[in-house]
């Protein structure tokens, strides 16, 4: 399972980063602007908070991919920081899996289910990898 944890999980994380970046691009540039018509323009502080939350999530996922996939990154990161980062990432991945499953369960069969079920499985696999890596780190066993 070391190869899954160190080879497949980082790729899954980077695919998630690409997915989020693609959705953010699509929602930013490809959606018609009806704010003037509806008088529902977003507040600048809400937009900044949302952008910050997305940036932090992408940074956490990219950093987690580096920690899982690169022996050099693992060796250069203090144990406590690495364990904390992977725990937070694992919990975040479980939250992502729950969100995907809720979206898939609430809608009819279609795109939400087609994307949601594999994405939930991928998120659970990444969460398991984070847990396994943290367990190995705490026990002091070699990765």
C-alpha cells in the first residue's frame, strides 16, 4: 500500500485541485452576469473571503500532495507539522466526500451522481492515505 499512498493519492489530490480550479474558472468567466438585472451583486468582503477560503483549500491539497508524493518534502518537513497537515487534510477530504455524497443523493441520476460517487470514493481514498501516513509517522515506522 505504500505505492498507493505515495503515488496514487498525490495524483488524486492534484486532480481535485485541477477540478476546483476548472470550476472556479467556469463560474467566474463563463456564467452570464445578471447582477445588475437582479440587483444581487456580491459584496466585496464576501468575494474576498470566498477567494481566500478556496486559495487555502487549494494550498492545503497541493501541500498534502507534496507531503504524500515526495520523499524530499516528507524529509524536509518537521514531524509535527506534517502530522497536523495530513490530519487536517484527511478531515477535509472526508468533508468533501460527504458533500459529494449529499449532492449525489439529493439529485436525480445525472451529472451530480456521475461525478459525485467517484469523487467521494477518491476523497475517501485520500483521507485513508492521510490517516495511514500519519499513523506511520506517529509510530515511527518508515514510510
